[in-house]
C-alpha cells in the first residue's frame, strides 16, 4: 500500500510539474510611454490648497506635503500628509496605466473615510493634464453616490495645479478643492 501511494505521489508530481512547464508564464509588464508620463510625479512636493466644506460655507485653506515614488516604473505611489483645520489627513494614492484598458487607473484611501476610491482616466490632448474619474459617496446627499473628477495639470516640471470636482444633482460639475503643488526651488517661492 505504501509503495502504491509513493508511486501515485510521484506520478502526480511529474504530471503537475509537466503541466506547469507546458503553460505559458504570464509576461512581465514593461513601462510604456504612459508610465513614463507618470514619472513627472516622482519627488517631494509642497501643497497649498483651498477646499469647500459645503454650500454657503467659506473655503478652508490647508497645507501639506506629497511624496511620490515609482514602483518598478509601472505604478506610482503618492503619499500625502495634509494639515487640515481640526485634524490632519493622511492619504495614499496609486496611479498606473492599464495597457489592456488603455486607461490610467488608480486608487485613493485616506485617514478620513473607509471608502476606497477607484480611478480611471486619460491624459488630455495637451499632454499636460491627467484627469481621473471615480464613483464615490456624494458629500451633499447622504446615502447616494456621484461621479468625481480629479485633475493634475503640470504647469511646469515643478508645478502642478490639482483640482477635485463632483457631479452635482443638476448635472453640472462643481469644483470643491484646488491646490498648488510645488517642488524644489518652486516650493521656496
């Protein structure tokens, strides 16, 4: 009985090993021109932002930093630390390019909510602005979701204008946050 079991295990091992070799291994991704475009984010950024907290509320100003790094030239990880009135906020954003979808994709999580944002987007015709869209909790109508749009426009190699907008109940886009991001000598001005 023991020898039969040994033969069976040996046969299964040979069979499973040969089927692995017969299958194609998944191909490793190599950075494409769209990934190269995302390299612009890499570095240390100082952030100055204004945000709307709701209808009729005055805008709030806040500051912070973003550290952006590359993960194999395929994914880019932006870690934000913002000093907002009342409480700091930490966030992590991933951005990459999905070659099959032909879209930029990404995620956003932060210390203020348990929702994970999932982005898809494109770079505009100018080649200077990345627009990412997501579906998420509607800040103005509890229990509903709406469309959101985050845009990053590279004004120069060391200056980004960031905007966040949401689709209102009336079908119009409402910008609720704008930010200036600077690095290097630009941050000191």
